[in-house]
């Protein structure tokens, strides 16, 4: 079974940058999706960015509207790691960020992901 371990996060001023990493251990499916979701206090968990991979289709990347142009998701096959580079951070980006995995195709719906990391706090001060 795949296990996910996140790193990165922290406190940064508005306009700053942070880099989150998610290391996946275990055997992944021949096609799978991984995503970054976040949850602020009192709010629902929401999709931030994600990727899908298939042996035939390769890698596809997906972003929420709030992440487009500021965040970049990438995948390192050799290290089995997914990274989220977050630039021009805003106070509204403050949340706990989670890495998630599902076999099969991509989805923006967090309920469809069955494996989750422990979460990492991102705090953006104004």
C-alpha cells in the first residue's frame, strides 16, 4: 500500500514562497492520481493542484483557479516525489495542506482519494 509523507510548509509573509513535497512509498498503480488539497479552519477541504499518471497517457497536471499562475506542481519519477512550489502567497492561502493519492483517473473531489498524508501547516501573514 502506498504511504505518503509530506514536508515543507511553515510561516511566510504575503508575496513569499514555499515548497511542499510529498514522498510516496510503496507500489503505485499503473495509473494513478495525486493531489494537493488544503483545509482552512471552518472550511471544507478544497482542491489546489494535482497530477495524473498513466503508462500510456503520461503525466497530466491540474490546477484550481486560485493556484493557476502562482503554484506549480511537479513529479520526480526517480524519487517518487510530488512537489508543490507556491509563489506569491496570499493570506487566504493559509491552511493545512494535504497530499493525497488514488488509483485510477484524476479527480478534484477529495472524497475520492483514499490515501492521505498527515498534513502540513502553511501560514501566510499579511
